[in-house]
C-alpha cells in the first residue's frame, strides 16, 4: 500500500495475525456467546452467525508442529497436521465447538483428533454431498444444510429465525462484495494493496463478525489511493485450497519481479467468489450457494463433470491478462496433486508459462523458490513483444 | 542398514495350499478381462466397494482400479504404469493405487489412439499394465476416502471427458449421535437408505449404457453365491482363533481378490468352502500356520502388495502369527447376514458403507479392540501406508486406545500399497524385535489378577 497504513488497517492486520486476541475481545462483548471453530472450505457460517455465535475459520497458525506429530502421520497436509497440533497443545481451547462440512479425508482425520482429544466438546461433521451432477444432489445438500442448522440451534440453544438468517446472509454478502471489489481492482490494473495486505484483509474476514469487519474495512479503505500497475510480470496464483500461503512466500514472489494480479486461492478469490441469494428460502439459498461456488471457481475436491478448474484458470488468465501462473501446491494435498496435471496440460496447450511450487507448513526453501520464480519471470519477459 | 532386505534364514510360514487355487482363479479372471472386448463385452472401470454383482447381472466385464493396481504391484509390474503417471505429472506422494491406475489410463490411451480394439500399448504389449482394455464408462463407489472419488473424476478427464461416469456418494459414518454405533442408529439407517437409492439409480444408468433391462434375478443369484462365500469366509476366519493358528492374515490377504471382485458363482462358494475345510483340517491334525507360534499380532493398514510374501515370511521368522486386521475382519462382505438375497440392494449398500475407511474412530476402536480380544492378541503392527491417508488417519488414535484399554503395545512401520520405494525393512525389523521383547518381559512378569486395570 502506498499510503501509510491507517489505524483501521492495522487493526485488521492485528486480527489476521492474532485471531485469539480478537476472540477474547469478542467474548468480552458477548458474554455467554459461543465461539465456533469452523473448518474449511464450505461451511455456511451464516447459520452460526444468525444463532448469535462467532464462527471463526481456523487458520494454519504458523507455529511449528510438535505434539501433533504423534497424532497424524507426517504425510498429512501441513494444515491438517497444524490443526492436530493446535488441539494437542491447547491452542484450540479458545473454541467452544468444532463445525465442519466437508469431506477431504485429511480434514476428517484432523477433525477426529479434535473429537478424541476433547471428548467433551461438540465436534460436528456434516458432509455436504460432493458429487454435484447427481439429480438428487440439490435435495441432499439442502437436507445437510438443514441438519447443520438444527445442530447449531441445539448447540447454541438459539433458534435460527428466518429474519436473523436473512440479516446474516446480507452481512456476509456485503463484506464479500467489498473484498471482491478490491480483488477486481487488482485484476483491472490498480495494485493499491499488496498480496500480503489482501491476505490479511481476507483472513480477518474469516475470523471477525462480518458487520464489524465490513465497517472496519470501509474505514481502512477510505483515503486509500490506487496506484497504476508497474511493468513487473503479471502472475496468477493458483491453489492452496485450505490454508493461507506464507506471507514470506508472497513477498518473495513480488520481490522476484512478479506482480500478483489474480488468484484462485482459498485465502483469495475462492473464498469470496459467491454470494448467497437474498431472496427465497434461506436454507435453499445456502444450498444454492454451495453449488454455485463450485461453478464460479471449480474445486478439485468436488466431483462435477461440467465444471473444470483448468477451464476456469484459462478464462481467469485471459481476463486478468496474467502472463504466467504459479501453482502453489501444499505438500500432500491430494485433490490438488490429482488435478495438477490437468492444469498443466491446459496451460501448456495455451502456451502460458507456469511454475509449480510445493509448499510446506514449515521449512520452506524460500531461496530456491526465489531462483525458480526469477527464472519464470525471465522466461515470461522474453515472450513480451520487443519495442525498438 | 535401514532399507536393506534380507531373506529370512528359514521360512517358518506355512501358507494355505488353497491360496494357489485362488491365485489361478484370479489370473484367469484378468486374462478373461483382457479379451472381453473381443467377445463383444462392454467394459466398466470402477473403484471402491464391490459392485461386481451389479455388473455381472448387467452382462458387463469389470475392472476394479485398485485391484488392478494391487495386482501390478504384487507382480512387481507397476513400474511402467507409475512412470507413465509420473511423466503425466502425478506426484509421487499421491495415493499409489490412483497414480498406478491413472498411469494405466495414460498407457491405455496411448495404445488406443486411432483404434478401438481396446487392447493397448503397442510399445508395451508385454507389460501387463498396458493390456488393460479401455473402459466404455466409469462407476465410482468409494466410501470413506475422498481421494477415491476424485481419482475417478480425473480418469474421466484423462479419457477426454467422453465417457459416461456415475458416482455414488457415501456419507462418512461419523457416529456422533447418541444412538450411533456399529450397524445401528439413525445415521446408519439413513445412510443405508441413501446409498440404496443411489444403487437403484445406478441400475437405471446401467440399463441405459447396455441398452438392456437389468436382470434382477441374475443379481439375486450372484448375491446368493457371494453371501454363501462370505459366510464360509467368516467361518474360516473364526477358526483362526485357535491356538496355534491354522492360517494367518496373509492367507486371507491372498483371498481378498476372490471375495472382492470375482463373479458370484458356485466356483466362488467352492473356493471358500475349500479354504475353510483346509483350515479345519489343519486344526484336526494340529498343523499350524507359523512354525513354533510364539506371538499373535494385529495388522492395521492397507496391504503392502509388493511385500505380501516377504512380510508373511518375515513375521513367521519371529514366531509371529498375524491373525486379524482392519483390512480383513472388517472388510469384504464381512456381515453376510445383512444380505437379503431376494432383494439384495439394501444389504449391498450397507456393505459399501462398511468400508473400513468410512467409520469414525469410535467404531474403528470398537472393532479393533474386539478383534484383539477375540483372537487373543499380544500387540498391534501399524502399516503406516505412506500414500493412503484414509487408512492412516486414525492409526495413532487406535494405537493409543489399544494401549490404554487393553494394555497392548504397538509399533508403526512405513510402506505403501503399490510403491515399493516407501518400504523400510530395517525400521520394521528393529521395531518388531523391540516389541516382541517387551511382550516377553510382560509375560515373565505375569498377568494381572482379574479385576485389576493394566494402567494406574
Ligand atoms: S483439501 Fe488439501 S489442503 Fe485442504 S485439508 Fe484436504 S489435503 Fe489439506
Ligand atoms: S488413499 Fe487409500 S483409501 Fe484412498 S483411494 Fe488411495 S488407497 Fe484407496
């Protein structure tokens, strides 16, 4: 950001980097309110918010994995091992319950750790049907959404009224729209915020109450001036389905002569891609949101014959004018490893330079990444038309 | 040296003679599949639960993806397929079943370009991997492991999104409701009905693909044979509780393929009757599966197909009879009483849900500890199956439960389903020896009197 960071921006950054402190403040202001640990990627936080709870998407907290090692195998993705470690070392104790609605087997493994180590805590797993083309999928997903609602009502003791749910949906939509605008501005050519700052904004939105977040973000953006994009190589960041890429890595990318113009990261466009319909039955609207998310930005953890991540990526690259793609593959993330060759094939066919970086929870070889990114930048620059 | 593999000094294992008969049945099955297209059969590729009775009734030839990858690995022929997969871009940390099978897809496609015979891999004709006939369509039936489902979604793409695909969704049996438990509770009932309704939809899909009405009588007939074979298998498994054990886990591993994908037929029933009879005969004549059986262990993890014979000899060398495991006692039509042969759909759905990767830890713990007690086991060995997150996820918790609740020690060793490079022999050897010594020490100290807990 070219402008001096405002106090509001600093507060957003603070929440992103220390969610536990925010949770403490929220508790103080909401005596008796429940704080729920939400696991990625598709849980309808609106339902929990409407029940008066604070649904916090649990972040990979960047602490080295210690006790978690004895709970999940080392070949689980860094995010799930970190979750296990958070549970084992008491860092999960800030949450009153765990809610998940997904089906990645590694995430289920981590959820099991939470359930076993904290037998007195509610640990809910609601599997959203991940086979999207079946004729029975809409009914099944709607049924699961209703189940989630019932479970949240049971846990919080608060019924989720239609009006409250409508208000929560609106609040999350408003906040998503605002952040999406920032990302769209970035793709359109104004890079007012660095990738790290955008990530901080998104992480804080995953943690905070959406009304509060929206107000704070508006304040942070007031007076912020866009800057014209420079002539660094425009890249699209692809991948990281559940956790945020390390800030240092984002910095290395931009320091190596690249500028991030677009992404499909969970801590990026993927998280914000889709709004929930504000009309009609809200439970059906949440089911529709789940289905549309996978069309707006297809996810390799879903099975949908007519939605392709590779096609999406090509379209996105054309739209943003990205000159190269960097795949950020968290080590051991199976859906990503399975899909990666399809992405590579599509980009190769379209003659778009690409680079795959395998990331780890800790011990990332940043300097070797730098060399490889610089090589990608060089390669891409050579393709630019030469003006004599 | 870690990783070096030496042959046991003396082979103390005494494998069932019937496993050779099973081996021939399996070899015949694959040979038959390789020529199925020439015989005018449509071919379905599928993954996960044993849908073969459905395909049999629909008049199809079927290829089970994991089974083919496992077979390649067991015959040490997985190399070309895995190389093709690696060249295509699959990372070595990806489930080795999926990357072997996807490698086969790549080879199959290379071989079928411009011709529809379905017999593939001109340049690799000698290699089994390349003989796999291309599919006419896919069916996915993977419970528990999300990778299984995604793998077929990718196969569909590798084949250019041309071929139809049918996917069955299985709810994970999380077991959180107060009434939840093994084979009971609302969650179980609802999931059973949900999967059964999808199986009925699958029948419509098969009718559409084959252009023929589905033969329900043929399904009943096939399931009648399978149910009987499964009952005999259970009887044989129960006989193995005898001391010394007349047959081991490794013998049952050799019988996985017949129960998991061979056609339901009298031959299948005869095979399992003969297996049971051979075991009974051993008991009658005091013949043991492991010479000088000294220890009885549980084996958790998906099979390391590269090392089946080796592991059976290795454990026997130490006087260990491996007798039970999640992959044997708790898989493969293990609850035959659930099948109503006159209308088998619901019972089939329930078996698919009973995949040992589809239960929460509470149920797995119940099953594993039950088997440890039933077979009077001394400890557990966990095959930390490198590229299978589904099986390995709950292992640490299971080890802890066995220690805390039964006082049973356990060890972990690394290996993989279909990638030999992950197996470290030195680690297994040293940990196994250490555990057996610990068991000796405990035995010398004597058992606790009844009513005392093993742990303070
Ligand atoms: S989708 Fe990938 S990153 Fe997310 S939990 Fe699963 S393996 Fe980990
Ligand atoms: S990871 Fe394991 S359970 Fe999943 S598809 Fe592979 S072998 Fe099967």
